[in-house]
C-alpha cells in the first residue's frame, strides 16, 4: 500500500526495478514501502544508487548529494548551465 491506497502497475514497476542499473533517490526519507526498498533491490543486483536529500538517510548508496534537490540534482546530471 502507498499511504493506504493501491499502486497501479506495481508488477510492472517491480519488473523495471529488477532490471535497473541506476536508482536515483530524490527528496525522500525512504520509509514508505514498497518504494523504500527499491534502492536496496537495485544495489543487490549490482546497480548504482545515488541519494539526493537535504539530510542523511538510511539508504545505502554509492553517491550521496546533500542539499536542496533543486540544486544538487541538476549539478550531478550536468544540467546546471
């Protein structure tokens, strides 16, 4: 459940996560499942995880960008012209 409601397309989301080689965790405390587990799923299959947040989180990640997502995400993606 996603804040109590059903998640349309959950099976398709799970299939995409299983094939993902990159997971961007953006602006979340990662406490609501199933989304909170997606970064661990990507890591366990050999993928890369990058966290963008204003504070440290419990997510295991190869890359952590602390600060406002509106600043850190464009910089990391090379979009800060």
